[in-house]
């Protein structure tokens, strides 16, 4: 979508240079916007070279008469188009002096064909009042193309002088025709206090497609700032944006914005009715997986409800093992384990087991990073169920990883284990720790407020697990050892239960 709109803008600018109706250039619509811009610059450069010698002679003659007289000659004999061409051939101070004697209407006419690249010094010297007068004239004409063409070249002081003459909707229209990301970022910074009004005006005028185009032009930081402001508006404004994004198929523009949004605005966005639609969520997930936007999807995923997550996870599960491996590697590289874990847990049981069986999930660095992220963000309810799906060969690595947990982190894990149905696996991992770490873990478990519940959920019939518990009996404090003895007996391991009781 955004590429189409950028093409529309470039065709309008090219038509201005060629003095043609934009509709006459529809046959070029299949070209990339950058190609159209390069073509426009080539035409402008060619014209300037062709006229360079003549402009230099006229510019030299302009030095011979007083500025007011030169202005009269310019207005009467040259006209605005030739005056604009002359601008780059006259000393900037002299050009400003002449321009100050010209009417705002004439100056506005001249800016239509002014090439900012050849008038950098002149533009920098234009006084604020003159710029404001010209801007007011252009805005009154609705000539946002020219305003957008100049806005990227004028100093901040000129923009600040000119923009008060623009309405909130005018600012959007000017932004739509900007050429550079840096210009869009600068414009947004200058009008920060007016952004809520611009957003409201955009919604009221149903100009969301233009706003989405401007959003794509912004750099990541300013884009996220703008998105946060949008998410703070009334529900109808947010819903209007989402409806427009769907209508013009611009999720490839909106999704990357999520990566930089603040948690609260992002959560509000995730809770809107449009985002509850399974078809739309599947479409968004498909876009993320096929357009290299996976890392943009993950921050949004943390704010989705279980139902929404299941929809996204179902689409993720359709990826082959090779693709899943790549997705996990990308998430690991960018420290996205806190956002990846909820998606992993939302997978169906068979798909979660398939994910856990992937060799990439057994890499020590990945397991350690996952444990650290889980502890930092207290994601034990999301992460612990995955322990059951990991092979026993990973337990030594996991045992080493939990050695580094603080006492409080480990208590949080113990608290979540029964509900996550992974107490047996957690005990297995604890028993693989080195002696000092194992003693600490068993002591913390013994002091746990949910000790009885924890032990009651160890219902395994596996004799090897109970044998491992029995072998560590001298390290197990009371009353944990007594509870384990009773539980062993209830699980049919009577002799081990006796061993635990006798110590």
C-alpha cells in the first residue's frame, strides 16, 4: 500500500516538473518511487544545465540595478518561472533583497518550479516573515506539493514561522508530500504539541491513507512516538486507523511500529475489537512470517489474550522446522525471549513438543537466555510447561542455568510449578545441580508456602525419578523428605518411601 501511495506522490511531482496532468503519467505507475524520483532529478538537472549560461548572464545583470528596480523587472519581464530559475544564479543576499520587494503571491508562484537543491543558501537566508507569507499563500491555494517540496530544505526557524498559518489537516497534507525521512522526522518534532490535533483532523476528514503513508516515511523513533499518541486517542480514532490499515492493506507499515511502542499503548491497540478477528490475526501473523517482520510481531504478541495468541501460534506452527529454527535464532539474537515464550506456550501440545524437539532449543546459550528472561520478567507460568517438552539431555544445562537464579526468582518458579504441571521435571533438574546449589534449592523448596501442593503434584510412576530422590535423601530437609516419602508410597514406590522415611 505505502509503495503505491509514494508512487502517486512521485508522479504528482514529476507531472509538476513536466507541466503535465498527473493522469498523463499513469503509464509510469508500475515503476518504483525511487526510480521516478531519479528520473525527475535528471530532468531538473538537464534543464538547469541547458539554461545555466543564460541564467548566469541575467544574474550578472541583476547586480547592476537596485533591488527594488530588479524586483519590478523580475515581476514584469521575467515572470515567476524564470525568476525561480534565476534564484540559484544570483548572490543569495542579493536574491533575498530582490525577493523582499516581490509580492507573496508572485513568490508563491515562483516556488512551484524552484529546485531546493540549487537554492540551498538562498532558502537558508529567507526571513521568517517572508517564508510565513509565502507559506500562507501556498496553503490558501491548497498547494501542499510545493510546501512538501520546500519543507525539507528550509531551516527549522522558517518552518516554525510558517506552520502557525497551517491548520492541523494542512500539516498532514504537507507531510504527505515530503521527500526525505529526515524531513518528516523534523516536521513531527517541530509540531509535537499539535500532533493530537493532526490525528483528530485526520480521522474527521477520513485521511488515514495519507497519515499511513507519512507514518511509513518517519524514522523508527518518531514513528513509535506518533503511534503512541494515536493509541492514546478515543476508541473511535484508533478503530478508524485500524479500519483504514485493513482497507488499504497497510499492515506492513503498522506492524513495524509495534516494535517501538510503549507497553500501555500497545496493549490498548491489541485489545481493540478489530484485533479480535481470527482471520485478521492470521493475516498479520502470515505477513510477519513472510515479510521478515517476525521481530515486529513479537512485542504485540505479549499483549494478546490467550485466544488471540492461539490464533497467532496456530499460524506459526504451520512453518517447517527450518523456518521455526530461524525464527528462534532471530528472537534469541534480539533478546526477544520474553515475547517469544507466550507464543510458544500458546502452541498446541503436539506443536509445542515439536518446537521443544528442535536442536536450536537445546543450545546451552539459548536455554540459559530463556531462563534468564523468564526470571527477569517472572514468566514462569508461561515458560515452565515447556520444561516438560525438553529432552532429558538438556537437564544438565538447565540445572546450571537455575544455579544463577536469586532466591526470590527460584521461589517464584516453585510457586508456579504446580499449576504448570511441571513439578516432576523441576525436581529432576534440581537433582542435577551441583551439591551446594542443590542444597540451596531443596532448602528453598522446604521453606515454600506451597510445599504440600508442590509434592502432591509429583505423581510420576517412573522408578528412576524416585530412585534419584531417594539417593539424595540425606540432603533433603524435613518436612520435605517426609512428604516425599508419603508421596512415593502413594505412587507405588513403597520401598523408596521407606528409604526416605528412615533417612
